[in-house]
């Protein structure tokens, strides 16, 4: 990385614009940056850092990265800006950064905040112009970090060498030194490995502990199941030997449980035998008690039958009289039926006569029938009057219909007149709507013709923009391919030149004694050429040539693609013109809006024409309706006169037919009701006479039947007769007495029952007690057997679970042991790690060893060969080892801590350490070349001889084409270093002056 030019405006102490030409300052190799305290020497370095990373070193960031960087001396309208031109990784770049700016408002009073802006440009050597690469803060930051290969912190340590920090580094303890090296070399991944191993150790430890806890829980359940037969080991989860102790205790508990199960099985068998014997004894006693109860109950039932013998004989006599009375039952039923019919007929006759006038009270059935016939004949004479009455009603309805028609026609006439009065206005409005829709349709047709060309032009403009972007990308690819082809060609030519330089050795390899040389023709070859190290053969040259040809083909392809894209761009530009795409898009949008509006207006043309047509039809219909209503009104006058004449004749006829009643219908209803009442009364009188005769005949037959059945009167026969329910109940009582007598006689005749009655009474209670005791003993034995069996099953299941858990945890225990050993080793707590060095410290120790070796090369020159920096792995007190740094004094041969160096010795030791660290970090960053370095302060602590030696070391950096800028107040350096950049401070801000250049 080489700095070329720095321009700052309104930055830090610089109120105006200041420019630093690093190319002129670097021409001498060393240049001095000096000025009074507070002038702004460090601000120059801050500007370089801000241009590259968008922020200043950590100690000088202040309240933020924006307005805090602005100069207090700057004019309100001047914006803060830093521009840096540099070359890195073979590319010449220009970075411009503007921090946030609180500027005055252009209108009104007050201020407004402008956002930060960044530009990145690259110099195109082919075109000789600057090309914009990006304006994104993030993209530019990532690009610069990738090109430099280091973070801002590493850049500040490697390029801006702060001697005070390295002096503190020499005197720092192990922890502080480790933090600084960790930031520089980014060893967080090794710390992450330590953390990951520690987390895995805790995770596996927790899993093993959970598994042991679950196994101990199973062991406690086994102990509860086994009772006193199992004793648990006094071990905690995770302790060694826990699994073996639990499995051993479980095996003892299972053996004891099986022995208890065997004893319980024997007791259960004995209890089952005793219970069976007691059950058989109890069954025998129960059978004896049952037979004795049966005999006693039979004796009691026999005594009860003896007491009820008289009642049984009375029931038999009652049943005999009932059987005789059954012969009289049909005559009784016939008499009751005739009596009921007569009573109903008499009641019906009384009700019918009650509805008749008093004049018919004594009339018989024949007289009532004759009166009914006379009323019916009178009713038949009213048919003509009924027809007249119906016709009169029809006339009234017809006249009412004429009235309704007259009112309807009046409404039609009124509505038609009102509608026809506004016809001209309606027709004019509808015609206007049709004309507007036709105009909109014409406009839509005109706009439709313009739509497609406008859309095609917009499409071409968008294609033009896309092809312009593609053209830029294609140009970049062509440039890259041209550069790559040029590099491949140069590499091929270099290899070809090297091969031609060593072609003698290649030809000599094919020489054979006695055979002529292909070059000189000699047959003797006393001193053939030999291949030297790095000899380039034919295969390497051909490989380079093939690479060049591939690169050249790629260049040609990219150039052809560029030509195609440019032709397409020209065609698109010719079609779209130079009008911006946004403007074309707005024009198309406005055209589309006008077209859509015209289409909406034209869409109503058909509807407007249809409304006009329907309005014309409605006009014709209204005129016709008005004419028809006038014709109907004239026809109704004659019809109404004919109806009035017919109505008068009908009313005269009806007056004669109605008599005193209101209507013919009322007179007809009166005659109809009288005819019906007389007919019903005549029928009821005839039925009553017939039922009276049948009742008299039934009484005679009943008296004859009762006498023949042996009863004195029909009443006695009726009293002896039983209904079905009483007959069944009496028969049931007789049958029950006979069945009971037979059953008692059969029980008393049983031999086993009589034998049981002759024995002593059965002792059922004692037998039941003995059986209950045997059953209780059997239940106890079964419970003991079940408990023993459950204990065995539970212990077997829990033991199997514990065994499976032990097998399952075995790989986890092995993993835990392995992870714990690795975690302890990387954390420095393991006994195997003798120096108690963490993994991150181990890596940093290797880096520190490299830094010490690189620093020693310059330190020996600065100290005239006296001091050498060495890395030490020794532990300091109770701390960890790995980051010790000692200095070896060649004058005394003793090794001592760097904290014992004097002030001047500490300066050049820290300077050597900074330069060595810069070399190591540069290599760590991918070998990025650092052509510009800055060293800040510390030279005032050196004597003249040491200062000369230090400057010689710094001057030797020019051998590697480096330039070193020294930031110092030391006056002697102004005489020794001619190229100077002076910072002069004043009341209006600081300015920069370059001296001794040009």
C-alpha cells in the first residue's frame, strides 16, 4: 500500500482545504511530520485512517464519527471532506468521504442535517481517466478491508506505529499483552474453540448427571419395592462406580424377592386346600338346614289349610250357583239392551219435540211427517226468487266494476298527460347522452392508435437503460480480460526468454558421446551445459503459451460480446431517442389514463341509445293508452243505463218473494229448518214406538228363563251371576287351595326331608365362621403371593431399566471423559498442560515468538548488537505461561524482563517491536505490501549515537522501497531529515507546509 495524495477540508484543526503530496515526501525515503503541540500532526494520520475506514483511531473518536470531526474554524457553508489517493494491490484508487454535516437551511432559518457520503474511484490507465466504482458505505468498507487485508485496529498498529502503546506492551503483564495480540491477530476462533469445548463439557456433564440421577431414581424405587432387602451405595450422580454399585444391589434384591415368592406360593397352596375342605363342610350343613326348614314349613302350611276348609266349601257352593245363572245370562243381556234402546229413543223424541212449536205437541209420527211435506213444497217454490236475487247481486258487482274501470281510466289519462308534458325535455337529455358517448368512442379510437407506439418507445427506453448498464459491465470485463491476456503474454514471454537462456542445458541433455551435436556438429562433448535451479523447460513454456491463448480467446469473446451489446444499445437508442425513461413512463401513464377515461365514456353508448329507444316506445304506449281510455269511457255510458233498468225489475220481484224477511235466502233458510225439524221429530216418534214394543217382549222371555233355571225371580238370577273377573278370582282361590294341599302332602311324604327332620338342628353359624376363616386365610396368602410376584416383576423391570441406562450412558461417559480432557487441556487447567497455557495463549505465543524474531533483527542494529528480544514460556507467579517477553543483554550475558529497560532503550526496543509486528501482521494479512509507514514520537529520549543508529535502521527500509514518516517534536530531527511536512497553527486554523521536496 502506497499513499500518493491527501486532501482535507474543514477537518479537525484545518479550517480550509489542505493537501499533502506523499509522492514528493516519500521520494527521500524518510520524511518528518512536525509542528507545535495541538497544531494537528495527529489529525493528518486521523484523516488517512478516516478516509480508509470511515472512522478515526479509538482513542480519538470522541462523541461520534460525524459532526465531531468537523473543524471549529470552518466556514458554515464549507462541508467537511477527506480525499485520499493511494495504490493498493496494484490498483490506484481515490476515496472521498464526507461525514454528516449540520448545515444552514437554504430557505428560512435554522439548520438541517445532511447524511454522510462516500465515493470510491479507480484510475483507468488505458483511458487515462477516473472511473466511479461505488457510493455505498458498506461496499466501499468491505472493498478496502479486503484489499488491505487488515482491520482498522491492525492498520493503526501496523501503519500508524504508536510508540507509546508498544512501550506499554513491553511493560504489560501477560493478560494485557494477550489482549493486544488477540486484537492484532484475531485469535477469537481459538478462544471460541476453548468456549465450545467448555460448553460441550458442561453439556455432557449435565447429560451424564441426568442419566445417573434417573438411574438413582430407579434405584430408590427398587429399594422401596424390596424393602429392607436392598441397601443403596452412598454415591452422588456422576461419581465413579455408581452404576456397578446400583446393579450389584439390584441383583441381591432380585434374589431375595424370588425366595420370598417361593415361600408365598407354598402358603397359598396350603390355604387353598383348607378353604376347599371348609367349603364342602359348609355346603353339607346348608343342605341339612334347608331340608329341616322345608319340613317345618310343610307342617305349618298343613295346619293353615285345616283352618280354611269351611271357606273352601262356601266357595264351591258359590261357584255352583254361578254356573246355573249363566243359562239366564242371554235373556238378561237382551232385556238390558232393549231397555237402553228404549230410553235413548224416548230421549231423542223429547229433544226433537222441544224444537217444534207448541202446535205439534200432541201430533203423532204421521201428523209430523205430513207437516214436513207441506214445508218442503213451499220451499220448492222459492227457486225463481233465488235466481233473481243472485242476478241482482251480479248487477251490483258489474256496476261496481264499471266504477272501478272509470277511476282506472281517469288515472291512466292523468298519468299519460303528465308524462307526455315532459317528453321533449326527456328526449333532448337522452339524445345529448348518446352524442357524448359517440364523441368518447371517437376519442378512444384516436388514443388507441397512439398507445402502441408510445408503449414500444417506453419499452425501447427501458431496454436502452439496461443495455447501457450491460455495456459498462461488458467494458469492465473487456478491460479485465485485456489485462489478464497481457499478464499471461508477459508471463509466457518471460518463461520463453528464460528457456532460451538455458536452452544449451536442454540441448546438452540429449547429447551422446560419439554422436554429432545438433548445434556445432562436434562428436566430442567435453563440458556440456548443466541445468541450473529454476530452469524453465518446454512443458512449462507450452503451459504458459496455452494459458496466454485461453486468456486471449477470452479477451476476444468479451470484445465480441461488447460489440453485440453496443449494437443493441444503438438500436434501442435510435428507437427510444434521448428522452429519459421516467418522462416516457409518465407520458404513457397519462395516455393510458386518457384512453381508460375515453373507454369508460364510450362504454355507455349502447346503454344511452337503448334508453332513447325505450323512451320512444314509452311515448307511443302512453299516447295509445290515452286514446283507449277515452273510447272505453264512451262505451260505459250505454252499459250503465241497461244495468239500471234490469235492476229495478228484479227488485220488484224480490219484494214479493221475501215477504216480511230481509231476503229470499232468509225465507228459504227458515223453510229448510222447519222441514228438517219436522222430519227429525217424525223419525224419532216412530223409533220410540218400536223400542217400547221390543222391551215388552224381552221382559217376558227373561221371566221364563229364570224360572227354568231354578230361580224364584229374574232378580235372584242376576244376583247369582258372576262377571269374568269375579269368576276368575273365585276359580283361582279354589285351584290354589287344591294345589297347596297337594304340595304339602308331597313334601311330607319325602324320605330325605323326613330323615333330616329327625336329626339335631343344623349349626349353620359355626360352619359359616369356619368357612369365613378359611377364606380369609386364603385371601391373605393370595395377597402375600401377589405382593411377592409384583415385587419380583417390579424389581426385574427396574433392574432392566437400570442396566439399559448403564449401557446407554457408556458412550456418553466416554465422550464426557474425552471432552473433559480436551477442555481442560485447552483451558490450561489439566495436569497434562504443564505450563497451564490456554489454546489462545499458545497461538499468541507462536505469533509473539515470530514478532520477537523479526524485531530482534532491527533491535540488534539499533543497540549496536547489545540487545536481543526473546519469547519466554515461563510462568509468572501463580499465573499462566506463554506470553513472556525478555531481553538478552550481550554485554552481561543475562536475560531480563523488558520492564527493566531505560527510557531510551524502551523507545528503540518498542520501535523494533513495532516494525517487527508490522512485518508479521503484513504476512498474516496475505502479504500486502506496506510502502508507507508512520512512527509517532519517542525520539527525544535517544542520545545522538543511538538516534543515528535508529535513523539508519529506518533509512534501511528504503531498500524495500518503503517511505517512513516520523512524527516528532525533536529539533535535531529537523536538521537530519530534509523532507518535512510542517503543521502551522493559527487563529483561523492550521495549515500544512511541505519543505525540502521537489
